C-alpha cells in the first residue's frame, strides 16, 4: 500500500472515529460514554456498594428512606460522584451522613454556597457529602475523602403523593438514569447538565452494586389486588388485608430498571377526601375529588391524532419494537371518522403526510409500513419535531386535536419542551407514551402536564395493547371540562394549581393550598361532564386537622416548585430558592450539604465517577454516537474493508510482477 493511500485512509478514519468514540471533550459534548474497566493502581473504581429503599405508604402519601453505602476497598483515598434518579413527584426533605458511629445531619443551602463548602471541605481533607438536583428526577451525590476500608452511609428522606388512576395506585421507584442526548441548544456550562456526561456499562452487563427495596402499605381499607409488573415480589398481608408488606423475591434485585408497584382497593369509587395539617406558622390542606364516569360513545366528536415517534439510537431494539406494537394497535383501531398523521424523529424528522389523512384501511397500512421500516439510530431532537408538528395545518375547525409523543425521554432540554407546548396549548392536547424500563418520567409527565393530557409508561412489549386501550378510553372524551373550585367560608390562599385543566382520565382532581383560622364553610368543585353539570362539595369543618399530615407542607411546596421550574426555568430562581430554604427541600437551586469537621485525609484524594448500568432493554447505540448525516461505524468499517481489499490486490500484483 502506498504511503499516500495510507495517509488518506488514516485521515478518513479520523473523521469517522470521533462520532462514536468516548466523550473525551466533556465540556463541549456532554455526551454519555462507555465505562472502561481498570482503574489506577490502588484506586477502588466502584465505590457504591449498595442502595436500599424503605417505603411506608399511609393512605395516599408515601414516605421513602433511601440508604446508599459507599466503600473504598483500595489503598488510596477517593472522592466519589454518583448520579441517580428519583420520582418526579418526590419532595426530598432530609439527608444525613454516617461514618462509623458518627451521624452528621445535612443542612439545606443555596446551590452555589453548598458546592463551595463541599469543595473547601474536600480540599481540607474532610469527609463531606453533597446532594444536588440536576433535574426534578435526577440527583448527583458527591462524597469526598473516603479513606481506604471506609464504609460511609448516606441516608435520604423524601415524600410523594400517590394519585390513583382508574382506581389503581402506582408507586414508582426509579433505579437508574438513562443516557441523555445533548442537542446544540443545551447549555454545556450549566452545573445542572454535568450529569449528562456519565459513564455507562455495556448493555446486558450486571449492575455492579446491590439494590433492595421494601414497601409497607397501610391503605385504610381492604387491598383488593397488589402486584409488580417490573419485579418478582413476595407479599405478606395483615389486618384483614388492609395492610401489606412487599419485598423483592430471591434473585429479583436489579438496579437497571424502575421498580413499579400497583394496588387496587376494595370498591369502585374513591370518595371525596380532605387532609389538613395544622403547622406552627402555616396550615395546609389537600383535597381529592373523584370525577364522574364517562359519557356514551356516540357523544364523542371526530378527532385528529398526530403521532410524534422517537426512532433515535436509544430506541433501538426492545423500545422501538414495543413502539411498533403500540402504533399498530393505536392506528388499527381508529374510527373511520378520525384523521391522523405520523412524524418520526431522531436527529432530523420525516413526515408521513403533509396533512392529516382519513383513517381508512389503506392509509393505516401505509402508515404502519412507514413506521416498521425504522430500526433506530441517531440523536433525539424532540423539540424541532414538536415544532414541526405544531405547524401542521388543522384539518377542520370543529375537530378535536391530540398530539401523542412516543419516546424514552432521553434528552436534556426538558424545560424548553414544556415551554413550547404550554405556549401553543390552544393547538391541541398533548399526551405522552414513555417506552422502556427506565423512562425519563420528568419529560413524559411534564409534557402531559404542559399539554393538559395524560402520561403513559409501557415497561415491556406485553403491556403495549393494554396501554393502547387505556389511551383510547382516555382521549375519547374529557371526563370533566370547565373545572373550577370555589371556597365559601374557608379562608384559603396559595392554592395549587392556579388553573385546573380538563380531566381526561378517571383520576381524582387534586388541589393543594394553605388556610387560615379554624376550618369551616365548604369547598365546591364544579365542571361539565358528558352527562351535564357536575358538582362535588366538601365541608372542612367536619374534618379534623392532623399533625401526622406534616408531609402536606412538603408536597405543597414541591407542587409550587414544579410549576416554577417546568415553565419558567431560571426565571423563577429567586422564588424556588426561597421555597427550598423555607421548607428544607432539595431543588434545582438548593442543595443538601453534610461535613464531618475532622480532617481525615492529609494526602489529597482521587476523583471517581460511579458508572451507571445501561437501562434494561436499551442498546449500546444510545451511548457515544452523535446524530445526523455524519459517517458512523458502518462507514468506518467499509473504509477499512476497502483499504484491505486494495492492499491485498496491490500485494498480489506486486508478487506477480516479481515472478
């Protein structure tokens, strides 16, 4: 092979390799990358030993304690960083660090102040732990100066509200953060985006730390059914089946997919409920009202559906196969009076039709074939796809329009998505389908909230048909429209949400707020259903405030913070900081910091980033590959193959000439 040809081949390879190599230039790319075994001599590369969650559910409120054990089996001092998820509804209100018998309670501080205190403690040789929120469902834990043979436990406390849908309560405990695609619009210098540059082990690799969870349910009435669609569990019932204890079955522990627990209580209807908490400075209330049943099918108007489907690299394999099964079911069961369109997106987007078409058999077959051709690859440019969908012409003024987003949610620009949807709310209701074992629920839930729709999560292909049926039932007609709440003789303020959306699901209407004085008067919820005017009334004077409902203060503050961060981004920073400090809550702008004031390390420490397991069902294509028309691995292999063929041919010709 000539020197010139070798040089050309080498340059071509250089042009291609960076597109799928590990992200060395982390400040620029923020790309996830593959973890390579083999740390520096004497350094323990995997400091997280175990994660255990204890969940106590009382009525509709879950209180969760998470214990993370960090250990150093090497012979050098290390400082570890670990990225982990939580529920999108979690209100994190406490943290403590244990070193041997010593317990250090964490304090809530502004993010920049807490980070500065952590770095100073780390530099001084002190052991410290810092908990930061990068997204409402993504946290980063930093633990400095873990000495050789140390075992350091960090304990977190959070609470969340469980709102039933169709009478089914669902607890979700996420275990892993999926790899995030960072588009050019993502601010690569923001501290909250650092988590997107995280190492992952290869698909199918067993998580390198132990995971366990235990759930205690005190329902207050008989538990009719309880199961987990994600894990094998063993359940012990007590007290006439009004309580239950749930543990993982032997061998069921895994840290690469969400733990999901579902249960149903006896009786079809959920009675209107009011909880109140008498605080020392503020009083809080939580109201839940069950909406009416659905109207008859003949009352449903014609509808237009625009399906916006993720076909990026992280959807390759099981997620995309599940998506195809879902779409075959959704499209195949549209009514003849319906219209539809399909927009596929990855790095770019492709449209089935320039305007929505009639849901006849031929068009549906063509659309299914259009989707089936996709194999999954490239980045996840969801925002441009949504913008393109919003610009599609409406087929008729009087038709009810719904956008349906199908994705695993592995993007880093959630707030921009929420803002765009909310700013175009008059265009359509927006629903989301999260596909996969570890969906970015912050995105899927936020899309539905912003678009006044409903989120759905499909854990595996078997659930596609069931979820499609649920979706059809939800979107056929709103259960309740023109929803309003009034307070007569009950002195309330700071009520959340400020505007109540249409209710599509058989899901209670939830209202948070504060009240003054002694509870009295009445709360009235009104709306319009398919059967006429709907009215539900609750009398606060007949409900006794309970000091055991202290979680209501955290839940109210979390609901307000969610609204501020979902739709105002950094614009609501001042108020979010105030709420975080006042209610001792982890937020995007407030962090928990715990410092052991004893100098334990005198020779510095080595930084170690805990790698994450690839979420179950997600392929290696989700990591280390960029989007767009640039060459990828197949083209590199083709170039190398051509080079070898030419080299072999040249060698043979040279031998013949010599002969």
